[in-house]
C-alpha cells in the first residue's frame, strides 16, 4: 500500500492547508508527552505507553496537516510518514512509531498490555526524539504553511 492508493481509497484525503491545525496538533503532542512522563513517574506504565504513542500520533498529524492531508486511520499515517518523510525523520523513529501503533492496538483491543519500566522509559525517549524531529521540520518549513 502506498500514499496514492490510500488517497484513492480515501484513507488519506487532500484538504486545505491549515496552519492552526498544524500548531494545535503540536500543542496536543506536547501536552500528551508531558502527561506520559507524569504517568510513567506514577508507575502507570501501560497508560504512559499509550500516551506516548498518542503524542507521536498528534505530532505526525501536524506533518500531514502541513502538507494538506487528513488521515482516516493510524496505519495510513505511518504509510504517509514512511513514504514522504523517510529521508527527513530517522528510520529508527519511524519504526518506533509503527511498533507503538501496533502495540497500541494490542493494548486497546487485545489481551496484552503489561509493560515494564525499561520498555516505557525507552518509548518516552523515542517519543521525545520523534516530537523534536517533527517540530524541527515544521519550523524549517513554515514558509510552506
């Protein structure tokens, strides 16, 4: 599956570029990141993990909004990032985003969800790096927003 196929299937839609949506998505990503750190500190590792992914998802949405794209699924966001941003965002962070996306699905809909401190601590570091990479991309391309 690629971006063009996702647009054809309407899993991704072209929309008008909206700077407010870009900025709001980054704001939500930052809020969720801070919440994840607090949840982690309180020992709520599964919820912290979900919240890290939520932060990354909102950061990713900011890039889509910057490009005039609206998503209809979490999977389509990953495909879009992988196709359009793989030379700008480290592959390891794109892989983490996808792994966390899969884990989120399992936590919410499956029977797994026990996360160890070390796993979540690592996820927080990846989430922080991902958010910083996205913010740099948005700041560097503000002329196109």
